[in-house]
C-alpha cells in the first residue's frame, strides 16, 4: 500500500494543472458588454412600449390619489378602469418581454462561454496542461497556475 501511495503521489506531481477564472474572463470580454447593448437595441420598441405603459399607469394612479376628493364617482370609476387596463396590458406585454430578453441573454451568454471553452482548450493544448480547473472550484492556487490572462487574450483573438 505504501508503494502505491508513493507511485500515485509521483504521478500527480508530473501533472500540469492550470486554473481559469471563467467568470472574470467572461466579464472582461469586449463581447460581453456588447450583449446587453445588442439586446437593448433588439427589444427597444417593446421596452419603450412597456415603459410608456408603466408611466401611464403611474400617472393615472397619482392623479386618482391626488384628485379623488374632487372627482365625481364616474370620473373615479373611469380612472380606475384605465388603471386596470394598463395593468392588464403590462401583464400581457411585460412578462413575455422579460422572458424573451432572458432567453436571448442566455443564448448570447452561452455563445460566449463556448468561445471561452475554445480558448481554454487552445491554451491548455499549447501549454500542455493535463488539467484545467475553474477558479471558482479551487480554494487556493499559486499565481503561476492561473492561465486566465492567456485565455482572455485567446478569446480576444477568436472574436
């Protein structure tokens, strides 16, 4: 048993291990900043429509609260109906919009994570690493094992 422990310890010592801060690389990527902008542009009209509905609803609610004492019952009822209509429209348009934005964000994020994976594979192959771990899964690593900068440079080349 002692012999096998020594053999496995020496085999482990021969392995070249690298560590990558995938989240840090993702955030430092120029493409990551573009994602948010592209999605905002893609859904601009829908976002503007939902924002306008929110403003309208807020305006009607403030008006009802402010002027309720001087309004007739029919005016109050009309304003309450407008508020309800705006809330229904918000529910009808707001939630699907959020889901679509989330879906598109996930799609774009997954594309970038694929680029990061390609870069990690490339850097690991060039550096002859036997194992590359995510920095989030490692409690401590020496700086010489961190290949995050190399991965980031490789990702910038891929575009």
